[in-house]
């Protein structure tokens, strides 16, 4: 009779306990699930009641009250406050390393990656996953494209959710950045306190999609008036800012737009690489050869003057010091009267009484300074 009474009492308590569990959809149920079997196991007492994130301080504080469920793979341990750290490993080194719910895949600009997220949830409490990634590396999760999961409901028990994430083509790649994963009730922000669940922060690195090398467009060689050359570089990133680096001397130029004209190139052989706003660098462009500037000819020398005579009413001037190679053009002033020829000397006859001076232009078009005056 005693055994029968005991069985009836156990059955009654079981029914009563079950009704209590299902009546209000509690935030937690007794004991965490065993990862492999999904069955409840004994839980450990926590020194602190909240699990905090550990990304750098600029990302703000996020914490979840530690209840039986839900959590990411290993149940979170409690901390007295935020575990801000440069590499998002402050929580890993405080108590147990409970930041193990997410496998970070290889990430590359412009390529979609899958984050396996291991969750443990109760059939009696809805659990939601929210994820933020700081794509531009500006120290927050506030930009419009940085929430990658918005309250996605997770299944009960132990499961793996494969979160598909398109990595932006301009995601920061020159330095690490950070991601925040929150599981628990619905949340609208990457910061603040949630009534249950866990927060896990991760430092991530994104591989470059290197831009194409700059394309060499029109090259302008130095001239008599401009001693340096220039080049038009094309095929540059059309969005964002970029930095051109000149080789071999490493001089940099920052700008924007799909083409850019580099000026002030002294004679030599140059090439360029381009680094995008996100920190990815191209290979080197084709060589850009800048020739030496053409030489300005020497000033014509008035070697001798022949004045008019009783029998010859006009005079003449003998010039020397003209360019020894190529053709040249001597200009007689006033009037800019041209005399073309070659060789180092020239005689200009038929000069009426007056004052004259001369310049010479070589085959490159460079013009000398004016000569001294020749008075007839």
C-alpha cells in the first residue's frame, strides 16, 4: 500500500511540475543540455550572473544574464563587467574559455562566406541569433550594412546554424576588425543587457582582393618650357579613395576617380602600384620612361658686323655659336624674320641701318635667349 501511495505521489508531482514548466514559457529550464545527447545535466554555480563581450571599448558593452539556456556551444561564464581587449580575447582568458560557438571561416573581399554557429537552446524558450560585423573597421557596428543576422530563431537542442555572409568588396583588409554574436531574446542593438543567453566577440581578418595594376595612358615628355614629364594612369578604383605609390622611390599620391594625371615626373623609369581604401595593393604598372628634357641652344654670338658703304647701301651680320647638330631657325628682330639652316655660323645680309638682335630655335623647338644688339 505504501509503494502504491508513493507511486501516485510521484506521478502527481511529475504532472504538477510539467504543468508548471509549460504554463508560462520560462526563460530557462533546469540544467544545461548535454552537447551530445541533448539531456539536462547539472549546472555549476556562477560567481557573477552576467556574461560580457570582450571586443575593444569602442564597440560598447554587451552582456546577457546567464540562465540555463540558451548559449553558444559552451555555456558562458560570468564576469563582473565588460572584458574589453584589443584582440577580443579578454573573456577567453577570464574563467573558462567559453567563446567557442562560432567557427570563423576564411574571409575575402567580395566573396560570400559561411559561419558555422553552434547553438544550444531549450524547446520551451525561443532563442534568437543576432550578428554584427564591423566591415569598415571604424570601431563600431553602427553602419547600415553591418548587421548580418537579425533575431534569427534557433532550433531547440544542440544544433549548427550555417550563417551565410556576403563580405563587401570594400571591407577593411589592412588590419583586423571585429564581429559580435548574441544569442538570447530578441535584441535591437549590438550593445546593452539581455535577460538570457550569451555574447561572443571575435577578432577577424579579411583577405584582400587586390586591384588590377594601374594602366599607363598618355605619356607627355619634358619640353623646352617644362623640364618634367607627365603620365595619365587609368583603370583606378572608381569608388572610394586610393593611394598611388611610385617606384622605385616610394612617393605617394592620394586621390579618387578612375583616372589620374601624374605631373612633375623627372627623367627616369617609373612604375606605380595602387592601394585601395580598404588596404589592398595591386602589382606594378608597366614602366613609364621619361626622357631627358631637350637642351635650350646657346645664345647666338655676333661675330662681326659689315656696315653699308658708298657702293653698298645695306650691311650684314655674321653669327656664330649656332647648334652644331640638326637644323635650326634663326629669328631676326624686329620682325621675327626666319632664317633656316644648319652648322655653327650664319651670315645675314641686306640689313638697313638700324638696331637688330637674334634668337635661334633648335630642332626640338627650344629657343635661345636673345643675342646682343647689332647696330648697322
